[in-house]
């Protein structure tokens, strides 16, 4: 048996819901409402309802959601935004795009999310906002982050791009701070068939400002209140997301089942398994293990037809693109250790237990063979 196991299987998901997706796409084409059609508003209302927030604004990507959120809160030149370096580069790019400066704090060694213990020391008078990242689908410690933010009057914007359906103390990601930013990149827990994203918030003025900014600062077709951007949520993507959203809860349940199963099956192995904070119920965007022999294991799995991943091998503070910030190797020891040792095992709702068993058997064979 040597069938390939992908990191995520978007074909299997489409096969399971094909008639609903095809009907949604056809509906948009039949009505030719390609730009800001009714499906955009319908999906926004449904996703706001799902997250338990007042407002959802659909935008063109998760990156756009982060950038427009910062703009809506007035973050710009001369401001500092605190975030983590253990994330996809878009988190920091959004900060740079508005003219602010990212400052990276190290992550918690257990959960890999922003370490609240290191946050206070990083706050200066120039700090305007904090962007905690719910990495791999586990929410950051929002209790302590919000407490500190309140004490220093800072805006908190969740990077929830990997955390659709994740909770902290029973409350959903996207409803844990001043605003939440989601990506619907195809491989995310709720994925479009192209680029898409959304902002969630309970602040109506923030939502209104993002609605204006995403659509060229428009008041009406040819009257513009401010200089905005072309960052609307595409109607075809909104229709696809609207068809997929009713399945999200079941997909999250399936991810949680598989994650619990990995935890159980790999419990006795010489690996660092994911740790979950007692307040958190992750959405398991990724199941990330750690081993000093990461590169070897990655290669071993690849030879056997199992696609594992590394999220992310080069932390942002060591990226060439951010050399201008002047961080040196060793500046964020936990981040760097995790980047050197993390490995994402295949995990997607349609994954069968037989497939998972095969991944587990290979990981165990690797550990036994070479120890
Ligand atoms: C995917 C992702 C983004 C960016 O989302 P896009 O939709 O690709 O622009 C931002 N932050 C994190 C943590 C992500 O995983």
C-alpha cells in the first residue's frame, strides 16, 4: 500500500459537496452579479452569525483584512505594532503596508502563540496595536493580552487566519478582541477557490470604515469620501464560502477527532506533541510536532508518499525582507527553536483513520530505525 497522503486534500472536499458548490457558482454566473452581489452580504451575515459578532466585512484576502483593520484603527506612520515572528509573513506585511513598524516578541514554548509574559516589556509610547496570531488554529492567551492592551490603551487585532471555529474560554476566534482577521485561502479551515478574507468586529464604525476602504472609499458609484483600495470580496468566492460555511462545524469536529487521535497514537514517541492551553479549544488548522531530526523525518515521509510541511522554517525577524529591522540570530530563542524543529503532519477533515494510521506507522518506523 503506497498511496500518497497529501497535507490537505481539497479534491476530496470538493467531491463531497460538489452539487452545492456548483449550484452556488452557477447562481452567480446566471445573475451576473459578479461585484458585490447579494452573495457577499449573505455570506457576511452568515459568518458574523457563526463567529457571534455584530459585523463581518468580506475582503479580498486575509492580508487585506489585516491591513484594512490597521487603517480603520488609525494605525500608520510613526506607530509600532507588536506581533510574533512565528507566523506567515502577511501578518507583518500588513503592518509595514500601513507605514507602521512591526516589533516581534517571542512565543510561548508550549502553545507557540504570543507569550504574554514578554509583552509588557515590549510596549513603549509608540506602540499602538497588538496582533496576536492564533497559530495552527490555537488562540493566543487573549485574557492576558487584552488585559495588558486595556491597561496601555492599545488596539488588539486577532490574526485568526488559521483559527475559524477555535475558541478561548468558549468564545470564538474573531470575537476575542477589537477585530478579527480571517483568511479564506483555499487550504485554510474555511477555504475559497481563490483569494478571499474577512474582518469581524463588534464595532460598527470600524466595520463601516473597512467597508468604505475595501471599495475605493465609495459613498456612491462615483463619489468617494476618502482614498480607498480595491480589496472587495469577490462574489463568486462569497457564494462558494456561503455553500461551505454550513459544513465548517462538522469539519472542525473531524479535525478535533483526528488531532486527539494523533495525540493518543503518538503519545509514547520521542516527539514534542502540541500542547493546548486549558482555556483553548483549537480548530487544528495544522497538527505540528517537533523533533530535532525534523529535516530527516520530513524527507523520510516524503519518500514514503506522505506530504508533511514546515510552518514556518524561517521566522519573520530573520527574513531577508525584514533585515532592515536589525534583528540578529538568537533574538527570539523560542521562535527560532520551533522554526528549526516543527513539522506539520497531514490533517484535513476528509482524512481517514487508515490514512492517519499509515502516517503514524511511518513516524514510528522512522523514530525506531534511527535512534
Ligand atoms: C494565510 C495567513 C494570512 C494571510 O492570508 P491570505 O488570505 O493568504 O492573504 C495571514 N496570517 C496567517 C497566520 C495566515 O496563515
